[in-house]
C-alpha cells in the first residue's frame, strides 16, 4: 500500500474517531436533560390529582410518623370515595413516591376506580395526556393479570403478579396484584 493511501486511511479514521467523539459528547450533554420527564413537584401533583380525579373526591391529610430517625420527608394519606387509598411521600416539594392501593376482592367499580386513579396519578405526576396514561395503566394491568394467573397455576407460596416500567429520568412504575390487595407505585428520582 502506498504512503498516500495509508495517509488517506489514517486521516479518514481520525476524522471518524473525532466525529464519533464529538457526537458522543453532544449526546452525553444533551441526553440527560432531554430524557428527564416533567415530574411534578408535590404541591403541583396534589393540585393536579385533585382536579383530574375530582369525581373520586380525593382528600389529602398529613400522616403522623413516629420514628427515632430524623427525616425531612413528609407523608400524606390520600383517601377517596371510590375504594382507593394512597400514600404520597415528598421531600420539601420534591415528589418521592406514590403508592395507591385497593383491597381484594374488589368490586368491578373498585377495580375501575383503581385504574382511573392510577391514570390520573400518572397525568398529575408526569404531565402525560389522558390517552398515554390510560394506555400505560391498561398495559401494566394486562401484564400483571397474566403473571398473577401464572403464579396461581404454578402453585407459588406467595401468589402475586408484578410488573414494572423504568422511565427516563430515573422514574419507576410498579404494579402488583396479590390475593389480598392491588398496589400501584410511582417512584421518583429522589427515592
């Protein structure tokens, strides 16, 4: 191979390496900021959830936590007129965790209310539109029902169906069905 061809290959390889390095730096700098979801602060979440789930008459009250450990977290008990209860945990105005629950066996109305509450919580926490939030809840519910049926069929000691979704910005969603209750969980980046 002549020196000119070797120089041309080396020059192209150098350009390609420099281009890939530049691209990876650009993606690295822009990636986390663009991937971060619009996770609401606690005050905004409370206001949006009250509005989006108003037909359930959502009420918030401060939980009293007795502990020897010092904590800067606040917990809110959430009650509804629709068989769904929840707990919201915040640090200042930072959303840390929401866990909604319904007791099994639940009525068809209770199951529907649970799904509607969870969709409203996704809209309030992540700023999603109603269709996106409802589709996510439906998808998680379908997966968990299958896992619960498989758990029963296998004869597991602890019969449960569980699934989770990991969203950009270190936000996680989880759904678990057991024979005694159902729980939906949103965990923010601070937890």
